[in-house]
């Protein structure tokens, strides 16, 4: 560690490392500039029944043909007249220029207030390709507008296209908002017109490099993931690491006249905590490789790579930059040597820590009560969004589905598809038609070799509702019971059902693994059997409370009564793994201080010296995750909300109150079976008032300067 820190901060070493880093970055940026990750297209497990149906349907004639629906209604809410219907019939030839087969209609609703035009289109390899066809259809309809009649394009392909279109420019918007948030918070934290630029430049370059590398990895292994989440992780974690390093550097400058020696000492002080924190999140992310949902599993390796790049950038590139800049980078508040080591920071954080240590039972009880109140937000919370509720912003496909549902069976927009043996088609149709909520069932197509046939079932229930999901479950039960049919039920509603069940199974599998990984990292870092158990219990309690509070806020702010199926597992991952970061930063410092002062006084010192930086880091991370709200999907907005709330709670409640209270109650037994080695306090000669602690300095601690 001494050799590395000296190489990063020495006069010659700093310039050498910067030159090497520049060469590596330029080479990687150039080499990977054309990489594009696969589009996000699969939500259900690849071995699920709906996924198998999708694969079988690709073997049928015209497998790339799907129908979109044009919903026509009077703008004044009245019934469609003969002239309106004639005008709608006149839209068929222009629409045919963009369809794979002749469009049909108009099909008039029973109340006479709406009509449907059915347009079979050729869907692209992904939603982005289909989006162009949908855009052409909408442009044609706009060019042939019917006076007094509203026309909206909806249906499965339109929903996918609107999702893809909604992300046009979204990544740039997210990057711009994230940079602005981080820059503003760094300026407020450092109160310097110069210093904030140094870590921000390093983190922006790290994010750009992570984007290139993860895209190449995703393309090579066919991984589906959300690049926005990777960017948020890199910015959030990278900024946290930078804040910790620079805060310790400023502290060391108050005792060391040589800024390079101070920086080297600061690097040695924070590097173990940063690496332990990074290892916790990376290992927790890698547990997602066991997930069944492609979008969840695909996030594991890219996110781990992004975090490793963030850590390497802060630990290997930021120190040489700071070494080159010297003390003047802190202008106008340049730290100076005070001649007597570090002064005791008798400020707000010392006051809070002293109060908690004096009355730990009251502090812990109040904190647990707060978490309990937050957790009540889980009451009444459901998991799973209707198809129309997945957009955070208005979309024509969602609005069209809402209008369609008022006048037609909502299932028209997302029919259920059954693949079966040709000889069992009549039995499948009969079984489907005998079910409640089925409008119609009819044969659809036969595979060219005659080995398979498909059946379309139209439901009267809106896609994604509990009624529609229960209907799929019952239909599967009915057709599976037909001897020799080998029938499988698919379609978008069935895919939604399989995705929900897959996410639930992933949460039950991955959550214990995440806790186990976190426990092992804490065990290795703290060399204690007691502290990891207690810290993990606190972290788990705050995670549950944050998800509850986030669910309640989602109902209040986003007007969403349910959480997206992916939110619980991703929120649990980030809250446990990222939330334990601040505990690692605090407890790592507390162990160092305990070697000189004892556990209780050491914890007060740790809170005093890390309070400001950890709070700043928590606010930055919460704000960065909140930036996900600029993206158009409810999934990401909910994830940003839940994780943002959780990080604030971890920062202000868990790390400031609960952990110090627990350490005060347990005392030196918290380190069992070991004990902190006697050492000089990193805080220097910083005696505490007896009111703030229960112990005198350890008699076996070495004399301090």
C-alpha cells in the first residue's frame, strides 16, 4: 500500500500514471467506439411457457406480422356517423402502404361511439425498428385527418415502439441531469470554484469508458440491461469514493506540510474501505447471474464492470491529479498545518455522536420506531403494473388502449396465443370459449409442415390486470389437461404473468445471497463475528423501511398503486449493497479510532470525522438515483425514488444514530473474538470531554505526538 500510494503521488510517479491512464482511455475509447448493447426486449424468463410460445410462433408463416389497432372516436364524444365511417374506410389504402397485409375495418363498437381499423405490420428485430413503422402510420393518419374524429394507434407493437421512442435522447438527458446534480453538490460540499472539477472530470471519463466497455460486453454475450442504471451507479459510487478520499486528504493536510505525503497517507487510509465497499456491491451484483429474468441477469456483469471502472478511476487517476494540483486546488479554503496535529472537531457531528452514545437506548428505540412507521407503506402494496401504467409520461398507445377499453373488450389489444397440436385445435377452442371472460377463440394458423397450430383467444379483461392474469392461469390449466395437445399459452399477457412470477422467484433466491455476500465482506473487513450480524440486521431493517416508504411515495407522487415487478429485487440489491457502504466507511474508521480510545469514544471520533463526508456522499447518491425520474418508464422512476429514500435514511438515521447506539450498548464486545490493535488515533491528539464518552484512552495505546 505504501509503495502504491507513493507511486501515485510522487512528482514523477503522478505524471507517469496520468500519462498511462490517458493512453489506456484513448485506446479503449477508440477500440470500442462502435459497440452497441442488445436492445431490451425480453421480460419473461427464457425458459418460461410464454417464451417457448414466442419461439414456436417464429416458425409459423408470416411470424413477423403483428396487428396494430387504429382507434377512432368522435372528439365531441358522440356516435360515429355514416360520413365518419366512410372516411375511415378511405384510410385503408393509405395505411396499406405501410402494412404487411391489407388492413381491415372499420369495426364499429356496440355503442356506435368507436371504430377499429386493423393494420397488420411487419415488426422489426427490436422495438426501435418497429418504431419507425408505427411513426409512418401515425404520420399517414395525420396527413389524412378526419374532421371531428380522433385517431390513435395502439396494440402490442405500438406499445413496444412507444417505449423505444420514449428513450430517444433520454440517455443524454439523464447524463446531463446527473452531471449537473453532481457538479452542484460538489460545489456546495467543497466551497471551491476549482476543486469540484477535478473529481467530476475523472468520474465523467469513467462513465464514458464504462459505457463503451459494458456495451461491448453486452454485445459479445448478448446481455440485456439498462444503460441508465449503469451510468447512475458509476456517478454515484465514483462521487462517493472521491468525496471520501478528498475529505481524508483535507484532514491530513492539517497535520502534514508536504501535500504529497498527506495525499499518500489519505490514500492508504481510505483505500481499504473503498475496496471493501466496492467488493460488497460488485459481489452482490454478481449474484444476479442466478436470476431468471433476462433484464435482471443481464445487469450483473455490466454493472460490476462499471463499478470496478469507477473505483479504479478514483483510486488510480484522481490521486495523481490531486498531487499535481497541490494544496491550491482547495482555494479559497486552503488547509494549513496548525502546528499541533488535528484539532478536536467540536461541531455538530460531535454533539450528535456524543448525545447518541450517552443515551443509546433512547436513540435506538426512536430510530426503530421511525423505520417501523416507514415500513407500514408496504401495507396494501401490490407488485405488477398494468400495461397502460408502465409509462411515466403520456403515450399514444396507452391513451389508445384506454379509449379502446371504454368501447371494446380491452383484450383486443393483446390477444392470448395458444400453440398446440393440429388435431387438438377444436378442443383448445372449445375449452377457451367455455371460460369466463373470453370474448372469442378461433384458429389462427398452421405451421407449414403441419406439426403445430395456433389459436387466438380474445379476452374482455384489460391486459396486465389481475383478472387477465388469473384468466391465463386458468386457460393454461384447461389446455394442459387436453390429452395429446401439448398446448402452451403465450402472448403479452402470459409473458407479463411469467415475468411477475420470475421476478418473485428471483427475489427469494437472490436476496439471501446478497445478505450472505455482505456478511462475508463485513466479516473479513472487521474481523469480528458480532459486528457483521448486528450491522446486517440494521441494514435489512432500513431496506424494508425504505421500500415501504418508496411504495407509499409512489402512490402519492407517481399515482401508481403498484410497484413494477423488477423494483423490489433491484431496490433490495442497491439498498443493501450501497447502504452498507456508509456503514463500512464509518465502522472502518471506528475500528481505527477504537485502538486508541476504546469502542465508545472511537465511535464518537469516527462520526465526528466522517459525518460531513458521508452525509455529502449520501445526498449525492440519493440525488443521482433520483435523476432516474427523468426517464420515461415508471420502473426506473420507482427505483430511483425507493433507492433515493433508502440512501438518505441510511445516511442520516442508520449511520448517524443506530450504528453508534448499538456500538455504545455492546461496547468492546462488538469486536469479538478479536479487538482493535493498539494504535495512534487517525484523528491525532483529540481528547474528548468525559460527557461524550464512557472510557479513557486505552492504556496500551502508544503515546501521541
